[in-house]
C-alpha cells in the first residue's frame, strides 16, 4: 500500500513493480493528481508552461495500465494501525471509510506550505504553492486584470519565482521578507545581495527585515505598515506531512519529518517513507536534515522501491544542492553556507571570485560570481554558491560531485573540466575559486 | 629560461615568479605574440571575436612590467646544450645568434598543425590553424569576396569550427574526412553521426571516407575526384614541437611529445616541459598520452612553475575532456570512447539515452543524447559523450569530475545534482544514462 500519489510514493511503487510483477499495489491519493512537477508551478503561473497537464508526469490511468497499480484518487489515509498492518481510508467522494491491510506500507505524503498562525491567514486570497490546484488557482488570478497588487511573503526560491511570475503578468509585486537579505536560508549575504539587486532591477519592490503581522481585506499588515494586496502568495518554506505517521507512532526526526534509515525504512518494520515527508542525511554536515526537493523525492523513492521489491539499495544522502533563476540571473548552491558550516563545527576559508560563463572575449560573456568554502587544515570543499548570467548555475554540479567525492581545493584545481571559448574561460570559474581558496589556505 | 611565449611557458614563468621574486627570468618567443587563445581563432575567423588583440591574454609588455619577465620577441632557441646548461638563441630580426645559460629551463614550445607530405601542400592557400598569424590570414581571406570555395580537410574540432566559420561568411564549404564519420577520434560513431547530420543541416558539404591525395592550383585532389578550392584549411590535428628537445637528447614519448613526470620534469635535471609539447598521463587508461588543449597547457604549466619556484606540485593527469559546438549543436566527451576502452583492455557496457537540458515541458527544451561507458564487474564510469542543444555539453564536467573520483554508475545515480525546470529534468540526463547503464550491468 502506498499513501500519496506524487513522486515520493509513486516512484517507489513503480520500482517495486519492476522487481515484483506479483505484488498487489494499491496507491491512495487524496487529491486530483498523481506524479506532477510541483517545481513547475511557478512557470505554469508565469505562463511559460502551456497547461497544467504538461506538469503531470504520469496520470492515474498510466499507473493502472502501464504498471498495474491500483490508484485510488480522492482517497485519504486517516489512520495507520502499525500492529495490525492496517490503514483506515476515507473515500472522499462517497463519504465512507474503509480499512485496508498491507504487508509493506510506503508513505509518500509530501509536505505543505507553512502558514504561520497570523490573523486573517485563512482567507482564500492567501495561497501557498504546492499542489496543482494551487497552481491553477494562481494562474487564474494572475490572468484576471483586477489582480493588480500581489504581495509575496518570503524571499526563498518559491517566493522569488512567484514574484517574477506575477510581475510578468503586469502586477505590482511586493516581496516581503523578515530576514535582512533575500534567499537568506540558501546563500551567504554577499551573494544574496546580488540576487536582491536582480529582483529589484526587475521592478519588484523588495522589503527586507519586515515582519508580517496579519492580513485584512485587501492588505498585508506588517510591523512597518500596510501593503495593499489583491493576492498574497506564501513562500515561507514547507513542513512535512507527517501527522498521520506521527499519530501512528512512527518516530519523527528533524523538523517533524519521518525518520528513515539509509534504506528508507521508518521505525516500524515493513513501513517505508520517502520524499518531502521523510528526513534525510547531509553528507557534509553529517547530520540528518529535512529537504523538500523533487530530486531527493525521486531518488529516495527509488531506493525505497528497490528495497520493497526485494533488492538492495541505500541512499547515501544529499549535499544540499539547489538551483533557480530570477529573470536572467541564475542562482545555485551546494554544500554548506557560511552559517551552516559554522553551526556544523567547521572552520573554513571563503573564496569569492568574479569570472564569466564564456571566455572573456567571447560575445555574450556575462559575469558570474563563484564562492567556495574550504575546510581549514584539510582544504576539503565544504560548499559552493554561484550567482550569474546564462550558463553560470549548472556549474554547481561540478562542486556537488566534488562534495560527494570529498575533494580538496587542490583536487578541484586539477580537474579536467571542459573548455572552449563559447562555454568557459580556460580555467573554469569553479576552478578559479578553488585556486583562490588554495591561496587563502 | 623559458622557451615559448604561450601558455605552456608563460604560465609556468608567472607561477615561478610569484614564489621567487629573486629569479632572473628570460622568455624567448620566436613569433609576434605571447599568451594568446589559440582556441579562439575559429571564433575570430567566424567574426564572433572583434579583433585578434582580444585573444591575447597578456602582452610582452605586461609580462615585463607586471611580472618582471624579460620577454624577447622574435627570438628562437635553435639548440640546447644540456651538459653545459646553455641555449643557442637566434635573434631573428637582427640575424645574429647568441648563447645564454640557464639554471632551470622551461620548455613550452607548443605544437604545430600536421601537414602530411602531399604534392602541393606547401602552397600559401593551404593553411593550418595554430598561431594568431594563421588566424589573421584566414580572417582576411574569409572577408575577401573571391574566397568562394573553401575545403576543410579533417573533421575534428578545428575542422568543424572552421567549416562553420567560413560557411557563415557565405563560402561554399566542403569538409573532407578520411574516416567514415566526423569527429571519429572524439566520439563513438553513433554520436558522431548526429554531429555529421548537424553539419550537413548547416549547408556544409560533408565528404566522408575520402582521402586527400594532393593539391593543384584551385583544387583539392582526392581519391574520389577534384574539389574546387580557393582556400584549404587543415584540421588534421597537431604534433608536438619537440624537435629541439629531441635533438638535445631529452627523452621523447608518446607521439613524439617530450616525456615528463608528474612534476613536469623532463629526463634532464633542471629541465621542465609543459603544454602542447609535452606528454601527460591519462587517469582512466593509465597510459601516457599526448593532448594539445589549452586547459592542460595551463594546468601543467602551473605545476611546472610551482616546482621551479621551489614549491611542490604534482599533475595527476587528464581524463580526456573536450567540448565544442557547431552552430546550435553542442558536443562534449570525457574519458574513453568505445574504441579507446577496448584498446586499454576494458570490458564495458554502453548506455545511450535521449533526454533534454530542461524539463520536458519547459519551453525551449532541446533534445540531448548522453552516452556512458561503464566497466563490467565494477560498474565504474569509463567515459561519457554528449551531443545536444543549448545547455547540453557543459554537463560533461559532472562526468569528468566523477572520473577523477572513480565513481561507479550507482554513485552517479545518487549524486545530488541541481534541478529546476529551466535547467534540467528531475533526473539529470547524465543520471538517466547512469541508470540505464546500471540496468545493463
């Protein structure tokens, strides 16, 4: 039995099916969609993506026909009896509750946008960005001409992407962030400032260090005043949907996520979890963390599915890689930020360089900033951040791979990376940063 | 004393200077330019790069003023006396020969385009692509309207880049290649065919399996006929400029390149070599090879310079990474091709997949092909090749880094690579290829 029809559950289900043609697989999804790209929603709202059907990787019928998975839409698991191996299921359309047994239970319940308990937050013009239904509603509102004033609360990935999306529809967009910088949980302040400048250059009003206190009809109330708003988009991060698991007695870990081991086993025999509802392991800090990203959901679900299917797979962990863009500015990070490195007990040097994604003399060479953190003593890479123009951000993968391999700055300098004038200076910017770090070490 | 004013010699000289302010450094350059980007010449000829000055990273005066290096232009080393520690130097402008002593000799004499001994090949309308002078001459000819028929001999990187450059000036370009595919030394035939199709789609005539037998006024003679030509560009690869070193008694290795150890020491005490004139080590095949690339020249020269300056540096070797583009088609490779893997004694599985550089539903998602070779038994990555649209090729760096770390397919599948719809599908194409390989293993 699978609870949750998105990546965490369904990627596991298809892996298990591949190895065990004999399994009976039932999947419960309380919503209207299976396996969709939540990461695509900002681009749907922006108008880049033609229709929300494009975001659906596999429909319920595809799961039924191609994978023989009995997908039950509009069915919500309401209780798990770990001792008896049973799940109480609410059929939302028919309004009835049934009980179903399992040998293996795969939990992929995902996460939900954080909605702080502020006055007025439950109004329907205040929306998080998580499900395709959210996306459809936001797109409809973006297209309505009366949607003039949009306030985005929280300047993380989703906040920035949504601010750009509504800005492109011609709305007056105000981005309100309690922190002193945008992307403060992602980038160090020096690089975050560059992103803030890029967002302002778009025409979005950025209000930093300002705390939202509540909502009134047509306005967001902050500690600095009243901001007119026809629509509020919440970009305050997500929290795992782990209440069902917690009530059943499964151990919850970091930030309330379901604790799993490296094979995606929960604390109960025969019960597995993956995706945004589960915790994971950070290979650099060597601590358990909660990450809600499509890549991690797909990779952890694959591991769970292989194990459920009788194979052997282990998820080594993450290094904290993430990427996005705001208009022409690409943004990426991996490993630990300065603050995270300090919290994890590392001493480090930080090297920041300016370079470009093409040879300097090549037309269209846009500037890019690369920053790396290297551990004192060992010279080992601890993290990297990139902000720049076209072609900048995907270079983070080189640093992510180097983190998995625990490479030192010297080893990164020696990497045989690709070079041709349309693609890179002769020393790739990540290597220029590593050279600077070597000098500082 | 440094012989050669380009990357191999001068990057070493500046590194040595940084560590040893007291050194007397003399650098000899027989030509008119120092430290230029030979890789930029095709883009100069194509008109992408405004002037050939743009390709010069540092001028002789910059070396003199910023690094106190006594650069002597138009000076050619004509003999080395290893026993006495002396070099015979020809001052080309004054027509006189002098003798100069050295404590350390740094050889960075580079490479030259291969000119097979065919009838008529010495004509001045038959040009290789190596020095800035070649670039200037080719650009001048590209701009002349009488330069209608251009034949490019050899369909490697330089050949394809030059074919595109002249095509863009409106010339009728014929590409003649003795092999049955374009880029046959770089890519496996299946991916090479995609590149051949892209070149043909440009409007370049591609004649494969055709051997050039000689040149007559206004024509190239092949075993299949006569091809009209106002200009012939040779793209048959390069050979190391190692005659001077060989005559002095230094050991020459692979393909006549100067044999060096991992600190860039030649067979004689106090004599160093780096760049296109020296051999290097392939980390995957574990054999010595000759590679003429700007990246390798800069990295090996840096190592030589640190060592000459009294530091300690070791060059671990290369993994065979290269990248280019032909019009909108990006091409990259790293590690071993199928033929190279077989020659090196590996057994492998080859996995080829089609994906895209963006989420499939994102506008502008162009197709890309990724192929990986994985060693049988261990599952270790042996090599990778990519052909695709914008954003495809630089992903080769992930595979290059994985090769340095000797990663297996399972480890590549687990890499925490960056994902957002404008940058990648949720499984990066290199991971999709690794998953396919895992299944085949």
